[in-house]
C-alpha cells in the first residue's frame, strides 16, 4: 500500500493464508487516495506484473447532529396545545445527502418537555 504519489510501497500484511480473499486496511485518512497491490505466492515464487488498484477512502458515515434546536415560528399560528420546532442542518453530511430527521419527545413534567432532533442518511442516524 502507498498513498497516491508516494514512490515506496509499504507492506501492510504478509503471509495471508491462501484461503482468504479479503483484507481490511486500517488507519486510512478520509478523502486520501491509496494504491494497493496484491501479490500471490507459491513454491515457485511470486506472481509478476500484479495490477495496482487505486482507491479513494470515502466511507459512508452517519451525519452530524442538527444544531440549535429551538421553539420558533409564529406563536399566533399555533394552537393552544402546539408550537413549532426549528433547528439548523448538520454542518457536514459526511459525503451522503440527508434522508430524514427523527424528532424525539420526552415529557419531563406537567409544564416542561424535552425534544431531540436526529438526522439520518443511508448509513444511519446521528
């Protein structure tokens, strides 16, 4: 493995059993492009001319949480038993568009309540 543009290859795993056909690389940097080369070995030696695979590390992660939850809107447009919640979109969706929000409600006592807003994308909720 090497970062795109580097000259030297780094061995990240050696002696992987022949029955294995997958490997997980760790400690990669988001947005960085890496080159991988896989060589096969047998008693006669190693395979020559192995392909180089170029991969840009952009995993799908859960979005960040919405910010600044507040009661908002026009108080005259709400009924006696309702109000409007407002929030700011998450600062970063981590590469995938938001799909939806989930609003959680918890009644703390007769006169007080607590709300939580979570954002979700294809990977899951914040």
